[in-house]
C-alpha cells in the first residue's frame, strides 16, 4: 500500500481534481442508495406502492443513475490523467533516458490512480452517509416527507465506494496509455501533443463507428420495448416492458463512448467553424486554427464540457419527461395513481440532488482539464509573445478558444442530453397504465442556466491560468518544460 501512496505524494498537486471527482462519485453512489431506500419506503406506504411497476422502475432507475455516475466519473478521470500525462512528457522521457521502462512508468501512474480512488471514495462515502441522514431529517421536518422510520444507512452503501476505487484505478491505467509512446529522445525537447495522424487512426474510426451503430440499435430497441411495442407478439415480451431501460442503458454508454472516441474526427472542425464566426483578427484566426492544429488537445478539452452538459441535460430532461408521464397517466387513470403529486414532489427533490452532484462532477472535470491545458502551453504562449503578441492579445486568443469551445460543446451536449434523457424516461415508464409516447419535456429555464453556467465555467477556467502564464516573460516562458 505504501508504493501507490509514495508515487501519489510525489505528484499530489496534479491529483486534487481527481480526488474530488472520485469523492463526488462515491458520495453520489452512497447518497443514491440512501435516497432509494427512503423513496422505496415512502412509495411502498402510499397507494402507488401497490403497483409493482412503480417499485421496479424505482429500483431500475437507481441502478441506472449509479452506473451513469460511475461511467462519467471514469471518463472524467481518464481525461484528467491523459491531460496530466501530456504535461509530464519530458519528465517521463528523462526517466526513460536514465533507464526506467515505459511499463514501469505506467504502473507508477496507475498506482497514483489507485491512491486517488481510495482517498476519494473513503472521504466522499463517509461525508455522503452523514449528509443523507441529515437530509432525511430536514425533509421530514419541512413536511416534504411524512413522519416515519426511513432506512437510510445500509450495507448496500459499501459497493458504490468499492466501484469508484476500481473504476478510478482502471481509468488511470487507460489514461496513462500514452506513457508507452514516450521516447527517451523527447527529454531533449518540450512536452507536446501527438500529431494528428496518430490521433485520427483508421482503427479508432472503425471502433467508434461500431460502438455508435451498436449503441444506437440498443437505444431504439430499449425505447420500443419500454413503450410496449412488442407486447402484442407474446405475453413474455409484455412483462419485459419495464426493463426496456436496461437495454437502452448499455446502448447509451456504447454510443456515447463511440462519440468520445470519434471526437478528434469531428470536434476540431466544429470548433474551427465556430471560431471563424468570432472575427478575422489575429487572435480569433489563431484560436480557430489551434482547434485543427492540435486535434487531441482541442477534442479532449471540448469533450469534457460535452460530457458535463450532456449529463446535466439528460437528468433534467429525464426528470421533466418522467414527471409529465406520471401526470398524464394519472389524468387518464385517476384511480390508479392517488397521491401521485406527493410522490412526484419527493422524487423530484431526489432528482434535484442528483443533478447537483452531476453538475459538480462535470464542473471539476472541465475546470481541471481546461486549467491544465492552458498551463501546459507555457512555451507556446511564450513563443507568441516573442513573435510580437501582447499579453492582451494572448488572453483574447484563449478567450476566443473558450467561447468556441463553449458554443460547440453546449450545442452538442444539449442535443445528446435531450435524446438520452427522453429515451431513458420513455423506456422506463412508457408502458405504465395510462402512459404512452410523449414528446421530450424541455425545461427551458434549466437549459438556459446550463448554457450560462457552462459559458461562465469555461471562461473562468481558462482566463485565470492564462493571466498567470502571461505574467511570465517571453524568454522565461520559452524555457518552460
């Protein structure tokens, strides 16, 4: 155990955001288990508890939320470790030069991931367990939940923390794969991104397309099954309707993974197109060109924001569509859903907490990736200063990059999040008595808040390290590793 922590201590500053993401993911899972226990007890005591489909849906949605949280946490951690490794290229190369092997260096990075997962999961899980108890007491005191005995703490809270440790460890191993391509000769140069041809390989394109096709097929199948489209074919298929979301879930994960892998092929072009709309000045043109010149860096920073916007939009749209489905079903079958408004209110309160957790997890990933990306460009910014760019022009260039990043990523995330959230809600509850096909419920105030929040986050995350970088003289910046 001392070995992973010794490597972690040597690079602790690089992993503060990683620990925060692991802690939030663990807290999310632990709080989710406590929330499901409370909602299960509440719904079981109401008239809606007589309908097995509602209880099944609650259990299924809890599992889905946790899988999504772990998946997003793993993606954010992988992205973070890849960014950290990009900035350590010269250091790793120096170690290679004096005899250390690439595999040894990769194991060292993976051990750091294990330490990050252990620390984050333990702290986040403990805090969430305490907050879950406090939250239930507050909800009962304010009348949101009726007075009763709610089973908040349970042994079921342990697996989420363990899952976070394992996925963080695995994510660090995947994110550190670039170590294998670092050569000792790079010790004589500066840290740099891989060339476009190494990022946009044919194998990567084929894998991403296969994942997109398979994932889309599962999403459509899960949606049709959740709507009861196959109920007329057999009684067995009719009983499987509440589980359509379990087919749509892996479809969403596969398709989104395919989008992430395909990002270097399409996101730089989208970023460049948005950047060209910002003006023809030197800073604007250079910002647009940077998106294509460094496809790995631009797609990695953009996909972090896409993940955050997609995740939050998905939860918000799913909650709104779920709420509308229940209300429409209650209007069509009033005798079957007595007390539905109270259940909707309690469930939406839990949804709000989940969205908050998701927003913080995504924000940590975005801030860390953007900040590290800017700080690791010290030599590039120093060269621009040496060529005649003023500090203000450099800041305008980074600001233009942040604006194009925000516009392209938010539009992509809103489209993906709306699609995933709507399919998830329909696949889960489309076949309940009185339910059916419903257009996506779009809560515009929330979507506007997402847009404003993403823009603010992207600008602040990039501007602060840029100011710090531009305070360094051009000569000193050119000597940065």
